[in-house]
């Protein structure tokens, strides 16, 4: 079953509303997307595909609310995040259940995502410290210079389907603590968890009405955000093509923008790697969330002689063959469905084409039952992938692991560095020397050594290199505070004309 477009209600399923000015209001959209549970196929909601009018309503409310919020003391803004953190903490299970139903991942994985999202709130709670400026006194007679950080104004986030809780929370708390108003446009494919987050924000009395808004939609809503003169900065996460589009259009409109894009992450396996750890980390990375993570390792680069490579491959094949595919709601499921039946069809076509090109399907996920939602695909391992084949170069975003064979660590790093992406690269080895060389030479923003999904915690920046990002500043960490603030440098003279006349030092 694929999410379908409708203009008229076909059932009594709920149509989502917008959150604007602290109230839930109807969208002006005349088209809707039917959002379904990828596991069961159940129709969950009609998602309005809004545009300029919806975005404009949110911007008006946001601008009004931000005027007072930017004058609210930074420590009071931070305190609002303490409350938000507590509210989210009390709703972990509920948020995770919404992710399972709407996006399809397993409950444990969804719970881990919610935990990561809450960590971003915790990291942003320290905003008061990060907002402190700098000063240098006595640069001239009675003259001092000081740097202040101020909010950029109204900011928007456009988020992808694969982390409907965590990724909105990469941005919302950092934007608020730095004094901005925040507008969220979640993925139209699974907006229910984002809707609940915004509802929970509404329960925090310290966050004034209008400061956080929710709009729904797809390309038209995104264009309306990019073009609206009342939006000062845009955070985007999604595929590389959309990231480039968003970054270009937002920049043309004079906005500050950070656009995080897609990935093709290589996992390098040295012959000395710990076999058990490596196999479990590789299958967790490649097949967890059905490979729909920007940090998913989608290539295993096996280093060594043919015999050593075969031994590494066998470990991966054994582990992958044991995985069960099924709905995320089933506790026994290892590999959850992909986002919809259309995505499954696309992935099956990719595997078919690879097979026609002579690539060997050593674990075949096409044989798995597609399930009630038509979106299940089992773990798939493709051996003998040429370095220039689509499987080696393009992000497939599904439970498909390509295997590349090389002789040395240098060859492996050279292969990984040739990618147009640069989100993450992983090394499995017990050698400190290999790990050091890898750390020094691998061209990616987030590296892992013996860690299959090297997603940094929220106190560190999250962002890749090359086509995995169109931005100077990443999400989270110090970058999160920097992106949402502008610096102002003030030079002052105090002490009257007598101090200036007294001279000494540099004259202004
Ligand atoms: P997507 O690019 O299809 O959609 C992302 C957002 O852009 C959605 O809100 C969507 O409504 C909007 N959008 C989609 N097409 C558009 C268009 N043509 N014009 C304007 N807006 C458009 O991405 P997705 O499929 O939802 O998410 C998966 C992608 O996100 C993968 O490529 C994955 O690697 C990437 N991702 C990257 C990171 C990272 O940190 N770099 C994190 C998570 C996901």
C-alpha cells in the first residue's frame, strides 16, 4: 500500500490540524496525503498539503510571540526547556508508540530515538552558558569592545520521515533557548509524533502561545517557508537532492540555512576485527530501521586476502540470515518495514538490477513476506559490487548491504573517500595503528571505530561533509547555538572627553 493523495475525505479518519498562535486550526489545503501504518497498512490520518497561506499564518503568530521572548531572560528561557524535558520524559513510551505506528520502526529503536531527542533538549538546556559573549577592555582611551549573541528571529525546520521525534528535537530546543520562535514542517509521510511533540510543548506554561508552530505539507509548504520574508533561518534534514535545492533557494532569499543531506556510509572490516562484535554491529547498522538511517552503514568494505574477505563475509551472512523481518509492533521483529510499499518496490527493482549486472545476492530479502502494509523487505546482502556501481555509490535507503572487496586499509579508505557523500565511515579493527590512520585519513564528518552507528550525542555537532551537508554549521552541540544566533560587536567609549584627551594607547 502506498500513501495516496486525496482531495476529498474517503473515511472518517482524522484530518491533521495546524498549531498556530497556541491553537489548533484547520489548514487551507485542498489536497491531503493519506498516511498509513507501514506494518499493518492501517489508515492513520489525512495530512493536509498546505502552502503559503498556512505558513503565513504561522509566521505572523511567530513574529508576534518572538518579540517578547527575545526579551525574556536567557536563564528563564532555559528553565522552560527543563519543563519541556520533564514533559517529554513522561511521554517516552507514547511518543515511541507513535513512531512505531506511523514510521514503522521497532519499539526499542523508537524508544532509543525518543531518548536521543530528549538528549538534544538536555544539551540545549545549557544555552545560558553558550549565549555569553566576549569583551576586551581598554583598546583605546576609555574604549572597550564587546561581542553579544542575539537570536536570528523566526526560524523553521523541515524534517525527514526517518526520525520523526529526534530530528525536530535537534532544532526546537536550541532555537527556543537562544530566543527565537520556531516553525516545524515535519515529513508529510509520518507527522503524528511531531504533532504530539508540539502538543506537549503547548503544555509547558513557560513557552508562550505562538512561539512554536506546526504546519503540514510537502513541496508547496517547503517553498512557502523558503520564500517567506518573515522567516530568518531554515534548518533542513532530508535527501541530498532536496538539501541542495533548499540550501540554494533559501540562500537566494537571503536566509541563513543549514541543510543536512543523504549518505553512503562505508564500514571497513580489517582481518583482525573482533568477529562477534563486528558482525552484530554491521547488521545492526545496515538493517536496523530497515537501513533507513542517514548513519546506516550500507557498504561493507572487506580488507585482506580472498580468504580473509570470505571469512568476514561469512560472519555477516550468518548474522543477517538470522534476522526476522516483520512489523515494528512485533517484539520479535529485527528488520522493520520500509516507509511504504512504493519504497519496497523501488528497492526490489534496485536488487533486481544489481543481480542482472552480475552482482551476487548472497542474502535475499525479496523472499520475505511483504506484510499487510506491503512494505516489508528482508535483510539483503550483495557481494562483488563494483566500486562504480549504483549499489556502491547511491544511497538506496533500505535494508540492502553492498560488499566491496579490497586488499589494504589504504585501498579501503581511498574507496570510502571517493564517495560524493561524507556523513560517516566506520572501521572495525583491533589495531590501534589502523584506527589512528583511519581517524586521520577518512573524509567524513562522523567516524566510528568498532561502533556501527557512530551518531554523536547531542553535546557534539551532528553533521557530515561534502554532499551530506549544505551548511557551515551542523546540528546540535556548539553549532546549534551558533546557527540560531547572530553576533553583534559593540565598541564603546566612556569616561568623558577628559579621558580621551588624556591620551595613551590607541586613539579612536
Ligand atoms: P526527503 O528529502 O524526501 O524529505 C525531507 C523533507 O523535504 C520533507 O519534509 C519533505 O516534505 C521535503 N521535500 C521532499 N521533497 C521535496 C521537494 N522536491 N521540494 C521541497 N521539499 C521537499 O527525505 P526523506 O525521504 O524524508 O528522508 C530520508 C533522507 O534524509 C535520506 O536521504 C537520509 O539520508 C536523509 N537524512 C539525513 C540526515 C543527516 O543528518 N544528514 C538525517 C536523517 C535523514
